[in-house]
C-alpha cells in the first residue's frame, strides 16, 4: 500500500505541474495574473495536509472532503492553512505589483525631470558639431567619421 501512496503523489505532482503550466502559459503576457494563478495552483494542488493520522492529501482534496463529505470532521487545520496561504499569495502578488508600479513611475519621473533619454534613443553626441568638424584638419575629420560609422554599425 505504501508504494501506491507514493506513486499517487508522484502522479499528482506531475499532472498538477502540467495543469498549472497549461493554465499559466496562455496568460504569459499578463504576468501578475499568471503569477497569482500559478502560485494558487501550486499551493492548493501540491501542498500536503494531514488527512488523518496515517495519510496526507492535497489541500483542496482534504478541505473538500472535510467540509462537504464528512460532517463530523475537524477542518480547522486545513481551513486555517487555506486561508493563510491564499491571503499570503494575494499579498505577495499585490506587493510585487506595487513595487513594479512604483519603480516604473519613479524611473519615468527621473527621466522626464532630469532630461534623460528615452528607452530606445541614444544621447546626442555634442562633441561633433558642424563647427568642430569645419575647424578640424582632414585627418581628424576622417577619424571622427570612421568612429561614428563604427558606433552606428554596432
């Protein structure tokens, strides 16, 4: 019986991770929703809770059985674990979103306030203005043009 118990847990983890991946993959562009659903899936599906004195079962199985199928069951442990875990995951998602939101706004403020360049633009090279090029010798002009060409190619 012990071998079948371990095989069942291994199958649960393999299929659970596959199911979570199938749920999260379509949401890969919406990072925070995918993050939340992935963590909730891992928590509810793959966290073992004591079912009785001998066996352990996933949280959703234990809580469902104790709440709906066994009227005399003591579901305090599984309900407490479910509540604390769910709120912790929700708080972690909001904190991650808040930090990212704040970071983006601070970076945009600094860029706007202090005149930094945009995301895909390069700063203007003020060392090679038209007057500088006219006043330089022919050899210096060729060197500057070649260095600018090398920079543009890379």
